[in-house]
């Protein structure tokens, strides 16, 4: 990937931070979907969208320890996981043996053009700086088939904060960016996505969260 995509070292900060907290992160987040019926409903609607396109592979980008990948597989979706952190991928493979997980970056997805039917970025855009988000969404569009479904989860707000302590109290160095639905819609429109639905949620995942279902336009 180009050095411009890692200006300031934010990408390496994210990789190193999630390597540090991988095992604890898996423990803390493992059962969050059990407490969030609205998020389960959003994932079910996404799975329905994938089936409506005739099925096919679905990428969970920024999959972490693999809980969303596994949930989608349970819904009958052919999901696989990609994450920047080798530590997270190691945990995901251990937690969900038999599922496909690989190390990769959403800033430079190693997937062929129009090769997947759906893509999920579940609270995984939150560390991407504003000036890189358009490029990331362009990668998402490139790898999705025309009409393919995109599901985003994100923190709602107007600020960015530096986190220096992560799950289990481990030291990390991560900026967390909060965005408004309207700004996310603008980025998606600019990347040639059509927004199908927008939700606001409150859950253990986020005190104020947003969920957007969109489609790649043909």
C-alpha cells in the first residue's frame, strides 16, 4: 500500500494496538450481539439483501476476533473475515475454526474487482481519518458486485478522541472518529453507493451508534 495511506503512522498504530488487546477484546465482545436485538435485525436484513442478489461471498472487513463473521455464517451467508491485526486473526481462527480469516487492510483490499456480493464494516471505519475515508469506500465499491450490499456500523458524533488504554487496561494509541449520519451519507454518495436505510442505536457496542445499509450502484 502507498505510504500516503499511512501518513502519520495511524495504520501501524491500529495494527499494533489491536495486536496488544486481541485476546481481551475477544472476551469482552464475544456475547455483545446477545444484548442487541436491533443490531441482530440489521445483520439479518443485510443477510436478506445478500440472498436477494443470489448469494455469494461476503467480506467482514475489520473483523476483529470474528464474531460478526461467525454470526453471518449462522445466518447462512458465505462470510469470511479480513483484519489489519495478525493478533486478531490468530484469535479469530482459534475462536471460529473452519472459517476463513486473513490479514489485510481496508486501505488496499487484496480482492478482485466485483468479486463479492456483500461487505460489512462493523465499527471498523472508526479509526480511519476523514481524508482517507473516501479512498476506503472506493475500495469497497471496487470489490463489490453491482447491486452488492454494504453494511456499516459506526459511532455517531462530531469529535475524534485519542484512546491510550484499551480492553483489559492494555496501553494502546488509537484515534476514534465519530461521524454524523449525514456526513456518512455524503461519503457513500460520492463513492457511488445508494443508501437503503439508516438507523440510530444505543447498545453495548456504542452509546450512540449508527447503522447504514447501502448498495453499490450499477
